[in-house]
C-alpha cells in the first residue's frame, strides 16, 4: 500500500461526524479532495486551527481557523 499523500492535522484532537475515528490529532488520506472536505467539516474542541498538509512536500494546502470567518457579503 502506498503511503498517504495528505494529512489532516490539528494541535488538539479533532471532532466531526465524518471522521473515521474520533479524538485523533492526525488523519491520513490519499485523496486531496477528501482530505480538504473532511478538514472543512471538522473542528477541534478548543477552536484550534485545522490543516491539510501534502505529506511529501510539507506544503499546507488548506487551513481553517475558528477566528477566520467570512460574513455574508464579505470577500474571503
């Protein structure tokens, strides 16, 4: 089996209905779209940042923070 290409991570355990198991700080996926979708739908209890990292390069391809919210009508 090939190593996972993308890692969903946070400093605190992640929670979300779509995660395979609850309470982990890292989840690994081979599909970028799936990793980003699950990160977008997940959160950490303390509002910490959730990131998707491309494992081979270390590049952060998605980042979600509780303090980064766009109100209706605002540009992101």
